[in-house]
């Protein structure tokens, strides 16, 4: 059980830096912390940045009651639940599939998508001040790591 805990423990370091008085950026350094070998960078992984909390998106879609988005809403709900539990029956590819299935609902809130370099670093730049949600998934040695992280970009930071 301890081994599983360390395989899924993911470190996500974020820094909001100002590009100008009205714009900012988020520098992401994604790592997976393994029991043996310590933190390792998460290279060549896509991270999506949204200008809304995904729970608010799901709630709004449920209230609309649009049955045409039922599958996308189910996938989005599955992603939200991953914040609280990481069932071992899922894999990085199935989580990524849920992200893609939920994209029709998320597209209006998508600000940018960036891919990490070989050091696990990605930068989201030219951002307006406000609250954002980062979403990403990657395979690990024994499963996957999932990120759904809320952050704020402030003007003039």
C-alpha cells in the first residue's frame, strides 16, 4: 500500500509571474515523486489551463439538462472525482480519454494547452489576472498521476 501511495504522489510547483501590469504567466514544473529515485520530471505531457473551476462547469451543465452532452458530462464528472480518489482500475490513457470526451464542455473555458519539456517545465504566458484550473495526466511506473490544480494570476505580481 505504501508503494502505491508513493507511485501516485505527484508534486506540482506553480509560480505566477507578471509579464506586465495587466498580464501574468504560470510556470509549471511537473514531477512525480517515487519512493525509489525521488522526484522525476514529467516530460512531454500536455497540461490544459481553464479559466473556470471544472466543478462549476459540471454544475452549470447539469442545470441546463442538455441530454446531448450526457457522455461529456459523465467524463467531466469522472475527472472531478479523481481529485478525491485514484481507482487502480483506471490508466493514464483512460483518464486522457475522459479529458478528450469532456472537451466539448470544457472548450469554452480553455485558455491554453502547453506541453512540458524534458525537465517537466511548461509556461502559460500572456494571462489575464484571475483564477485558473490546471488539468493534466501522465503515466507513471505503476499507474498514473493526475493533476487538477487551482491557481491565481494577479496583476503586477
